[in-house]
């Protein structure tokens, strides 16, 4: 969830999110190896944002990328990065993304996010 928070902040135009990453992670009691992993995921997602966004846009059925909520966009960006570039287990990544969206996004988001991420995981062309 911490990385989603960082991506959400970045998406809202807080371009100096990176400068406050330590504070944000410390506030969430993320330290040591977890902190390093969070940095890796955040930095990797930001560095790959164009590729990740292209993959998401490709699988939005009858929906505009710009109409996505910032939380939904952050969740899908992180998950797409984890599936393709961090090469984590897609089923685990999708489940985690759905759970985060249940807690923080709109009521319709979990099903929507599940569908988009499932399509992304089956399309190995990022």
C-alpha cells in the first residue's frame, strides 16, 4: 500500500514525492528490506511509466485512461509494473491490487481492476 500511496501522490502532481519518500515510508513503519523493496517498486514504476500506461490503456475497454481515479491509476500502474518488469506472480499481484482497491477505491473498482490486470497479465507485450 505504501508504494500505491507514493504513486498516488506523484499522480496528483506532487513531483517532489521522491524527496519525501523516507518520511512516508517511516510513517507507515516500513523499514530495512521492505523499504528497499518499496523504493525499487516506486522507482521502477516511475521509470517505466510510459510503458506501464501504454499497457493499461491498451486493455481499457470503452474507458478513457484520463477518467480513471488517481487511486485506481496508482494501483494498476504498480500492478502492471510488478507483473511485467518485476516479474512477480500475476495471480498474487492481481489479488493484492484488488484488495487494495476494495479498501481505498470506489465500489466498482475491484472488478474493473481485476479485469484490466488479468488482460494485461495474459498479453506479454509490454
